[in-house]
C-alpha cells in the first residue's frame, strides 16, 4: 500500500494498477474513501512523510459534500452555474421531482480560473500538489476538488476532519430536500442558500 509517494497516488492505483487495480468496479469516490479510512479514520499508515498525512488525498466527493459545498456557495466561489452546467456537474431537470441534479463526481478535474487569480491560494496549491498529493511538481492550473486541501494547509486540520464534518452536517441538517434543518445547522451563518439565495436549496438535489 505504502510503496507510492502519496496516499493520493495509492488511491489511483487501487483503480488503475495494471495487475491489481479494481478498474471500473469502484469509482474515484470509493478510492478516496478507502484512503481516508486508511490514513485518517483507522490510522493504519506507517509512513510519516507529507505524502501520507491528512492533506495527501482528495476529499471523497459524495452527495453530502457536493450538496453542502453547493448550497453554501463554496462551489460557486470557484466557477459559475454556467460552468457547472457545461461540465454536467449540474444537469437541468434530472434530479428528484424534476429539479436540477448535482452530479458531484463530475467536479473532478475541473479547473478554476477564479482560484488561479488568487496568488496566495495558488502558492498553497502548488505546495499541496508537489509535497502532499505528489501529482504535479509545477501545476499551471487549480483543480476545484483540490482547493480544500490548499485552504486547509497550515490550519492543523485535514481532509479527514473536513469530510467527517460534511457527513455530519449532511446527515443531520442539510437533508436532500427543500426543507433541511437550516435553523439548527452549525454553519448556517456561512451558507448562501440559507442567508440570501434559497434557490440553491429549493431547486437542486444530489
């Protein structure tokens, strides 16, 4: 498991390794969830280098993460609704009740021109790619699904804590219908859907 330079590279090998990879039997989300369990949840990892710490893999983009990131406006910080529609992250009319469907897994690999204009964020991102994910030595673009890693760099928190928090909020407050428990949600003051754009809640489903 730990022969790879990073946990992220290990997650790719779980799928793509020519001899041992599971191929289409699992998706990227499952690969990242396994790595989260291995590195963070069960602390099985023996290596101590940055490539095997809690910023060394992407967040498992499940429906909870996607729904919360969308409703709070986090995703819209990095690209527009039109961008997400073009990328088929948002699929008009294909969600429950004929609402707009957020296909969360389609976010992977999508690049943010907005994020690239933030020099401080880009410097953090370059550190993440080169030293933690070990995917690119000199990235020229910023992939949206890796922005959380860059934002968490230096905070003392990692992807595991973030994902646990999103799962907790998504399963206890931010339900996948038009009447989530917003009044009780611990991040309601940070949520654009709650504060000033209820359409982000009412018109979209994951």
